[in-house]
């Protein structure tokens, strides 16, 4: 078999394995002391409080990621729940530099390259890239990470990650997701492999108010001498 054929097969296998991994639900219910984030400003003119009364799904995005194929499924999710759900996307370039675009380049890439085919998000997509980890992390993601336990302990190869220091609870890759209730209180956190349409039952749970019966974990109390 020619070398180029092996490369093509390896690339195809990577994509297939990544898609199949979506069947795994890596998620975590947020802490029992999680508070409303409604007062957190997203931009100079927009805050989370503007979405009060709606279930909110927050996701960090990238245009050149294995998980970029999830974009159209966010549109499906938004269509399914309509005004009951707000999806907030935040482009980020901290994971293998997979969001190189600036400003209008990002929606143009989505429309003409990946996913392409004229795709346009039907939900809020931040106009500028943000950091989700490190000292310059956006305040919304700082508080989201503090409100929920990590869904897995491995972050990945540090050579592909562009922030320092790395800490437990950091967003681990593009397309991590956070689900908040109608008052802005974080309810659940999801790994990138969890696809948008796998969230339907959890979103419905929050829409109906039945999520309040779900037991939340207590925040770990670490002794300083053990750190």
C-alpha cells in the first residue's frame, strides 16, 4: 500500500473514531453551591441576564476541529427548543490553534469551508475569539469552571494547548459544553465528545423544572497541607 493511501486511511479512521466516541456521555452535574451567573457580562453590551427565563447552553467553538461537524446539530437543537433555549458560542484558539480566524473571517469560514455549504449558525456566536483557560480566561468561563467538577482528569498533550498554568477543571478541548437553568445557575457540564442532540433529554429536564430533583455533588474540601 502506498504511503499516501496509508495517510488517507489513518485520517479516515481518526474521524470515524472521533464520531463514534460521541456515543460516550462524559458529563458532570454541577456543585450544590453553584450560584447564578446572570450578572456576568459577555460583552460590553450583553450579559447573561439578557437570557434570563431561558435555558442556556454555552460552548467554546473552533472552525478547524474534529468536532466542527457539530455546528449544524446546534442549529437543530435550537430549532427543536425555539425560544426556550439560548445557545451561546464562543470561538477560542487555545486548542491546537484551531480557530485562526479573526472577526468576520470566522462566520465566513463556517459558511464556505467548515462545515461549509452555506452554513450559518442560528444562535449567538461571539464576534471575537476569547480565552477559556489561563490568566486571561473570559469571566463567564472562569465561573462556569468553578461551578462544575471536571468531566475527566486528562487534559491532553501540553504541546497542543496554548495557556499556562494548566489547572484541574480547565476546559479540555474545543466544544466543551455547559448547561444553565433559566436563572443562570450552572446545572451540567459536558465533554466535547457529547454531541448537541445528546443533550435533548437534559435540556427538556431543565425546561420542565424536573432537574431540581437531580442530586448535586458537594464541592471537595481540600486540606491545605495536602496540596
